[in-house]
């Protein structure tokens, strides 16, 4: 049997908001990916024939803190 303490909080009016049914979103169209195949890999010996080249990643372009003093 605890006593109920009145915290004297302001009374709030209960406002009933009508729930609107959300329109059904259309399904996103499935993406179509093209497959690229390499017929042969060039060994790099022949310069006359330019084959498929792959982009080399650049490692030195990272934003890193530099050391101020060398030990």
C-alpha cells in the first residue's frame, strides 16, 4: 500500500490522429548488370596490341597525419 504521489505534471490532451494508409511503394526494378569477359590476358610482351588494362590503385593519396619530428 504505497501512497500515490501527485507530481503535479501538466495534463495533456489526448489528440487522436487519423492514421493514413501509406501508398504502396512500387517495387524497384531489378538492376541489370552486364558481364564483361576477358578473352585472353596479354603478357605485356607485345606493345602493338593493346589489351585490357586494369586501373592501378593509388596508395599515396590517403589523408594521414604526418609526423612532425623524425626519431
